C-alpha cells in the first residue's frame, strides 16, 4: 500500500520515498509514499521530477494504482528517491478543483441541479448540469453568486469517514451516477464550510480566497436537459 500524502496535505511539494515495485512495460515505479496525484474525479494527474543516485528524471504522468511513469532508466526496487511536484501546475489544479466545487455547491443549493459530467485543466474547466433552460440572465446570476462565495473566504475541510457514516449524509453524491467504488471501507469528503459537502478524492486549496476571480466563459446545451458551463479562473 502506498501512503497517499496528498490525501492529508495537498500542500506537500517535495517528499522522500522508497521504490517498492517497477513496471518495465510502462516504464513506471511504485513508491511506499507519494504526493503525486494519479488523477480522478475530473482532476488530471500530477507531473514533476524524481531524483535518485545523482540523476533527476521527469515524472510525465501517474497512472491508476499510483504508478509513476518516468522518462529514463528505472531505479531498482529499494532505491531511495526524492520527489518534487510541478507545483505551479498542481496549485492551479487545486484552485480549479475548488472552483468547480463552488460552482457545484451554488447550483445545487439554489437551483437543485445535479452534475452529469465535468473535467478540468489548470485554471479552467467545465461542468454539465441538469438544467431545463440556461439563458444569459441565469448564467450572469450564477457567476455573481460563485464569486460571492470566493470572497466569503470559506475554509475547506477534508475528512475520511466510515462508509456507513458517510452515506448517512444527505446529498453527499452530487453526480447523477454514484462513481464511488463498491466496498470501499472509508469515504473521503471535502467540505466548503457553509456551502458544500461532497465525496471527493482530489486536491483542494485551504480557503476559497485562494481560488481567484471566476468567470463563466461559455455555456451551451448538450441536448435535452443537459447544459454545460465553462469556467475560467483569473
């Protein structure tokens, strides 16, 4: 099992670890602990560097199972490594992920619309909601409301709860389909205090003031009651 440092502290930029396994086919290594996020829930994987034995190699992506795919010769099992995140990219993704939760929280609280899909990149993303209609006046209203939540300086709290306890929380799952794997003993939750509480495995900033100004750059219908909102972080 890999200790997932990003689950308890999203601000870890560097860490020391030991190689516990290798995958020659994918040119990847497994570590006993990591701060690299492997991607999921719409958030992309982290990138960065891995240093060992006097050389520094690029971590080009992280696959499921926390397999770190690197450029260059693989270190042997048991090698001590030093990992360094591409922090600028990671922090932008943290801001973006929290922004998406602000959007989701406002839309759910004020309009009762479920999320049907989403994706994000550094400082921009999109979410799909079950809106029957989505006109400019409503979009402008949503944009004003989400920026109000940013300047409200709401804290973000992360917890891991026993599965049974977590699923007693009303509206914990905001997506139309429950994407949590069956049988997991604990559920990680992310709360924007006073606004939103969801099951989530990604990385977030500590307070909404870190997000920055939000702008809805585009919106469109994806058919039926499925409407897409594009969000930019300035």
